C-alpha cells in the first residue's frame, strides 16, 4: 500500500487513510497526517483548503479505488477464477495482515462511516461512493465468472458486508477465526450462484 514516489498531496491522502483505519476519524489530526506523510504542515492548507473534511473524503475515495483495484489484481492472479476463490483472496489480504502485523488496522471506509455518517454528510457520501466503487468491481468480477447480473450486485454486497463484519470481530477477538469461517461458510453459496449453461 506504500505510495512510493508520490508527491506530498498523494502521500497525505494515503497517510490519512492509514491513520483513519487505525484510529478513526476523530483521533486523526491534520498534524499527525502531515507527520505520517513526511509533508510540510503548511502544505495542508494549500492542498486541502476544505480542511480535514476534504482530506478525509479524499482518503475515502482513495480507499474505494484501492479496494476496487485489488479485486482486479486478485482475479488476475487466480489460476481458476471462481467466486469463492475471489472472496478467499479478499479475506486473505486481512488474515495475512493480522497474522503478520497485528490487529491494529481496519477498513478506513468503515471507520469513517461509524464516526461520521450521522454528523458529516459529505463524508457519508464519500463513504457510500467508496463502497459503491468496491461493490461495483466485485459485482463485475462475479458477472464475468458466470453469476447472473441480477445476482452479482447483491452477492457483492453480501461478500463485502461479511468481510467488514469479520474484520470487526477479528479485531475484537484478536483472532482470524471470523475471517476464515466466513470464507469456509460463504464460499459454497457464492460458487452455487454461477450459472451452469449446457
């Protein structure tokens, strides 16, 4: 996820997403973002004249694009693309992180939704758009694997919802059990949605 070779603006957006996923919106300050990004504090006002709200919203947009791009990369790496294999890769990203680095981080979009959905309308909209980008990528992947289009979007929502819930439980329990269980239990349902035409 490192934004190597990026300018200060891109680094600050990336850093905001990383800090939000760890600490939430309320505990993520502009100074912390600048320090994390190794950017001059004075550049915050230059790049984000809308202040913290603008920075948070751009971090969520980045997170939505990142999640959607990951779906494409996961698919390309699968020797035999199936809905369950895609979901397994989506989950594996988190189990790998938690087993190697601990349970400090979650999804920045989920964190911002919890913190701001009722208080900051533009951030709620940014979170909704981020989820829509991710959901659209998963739905397109499912359709490409033979899931009927009318089922692809609801199944993509189910996959993302199951993953987000399992992330929360894993962080609370400090255990990946919920994540691995979601793959095991949801995989057959996802694969059964593929249309088998003779």
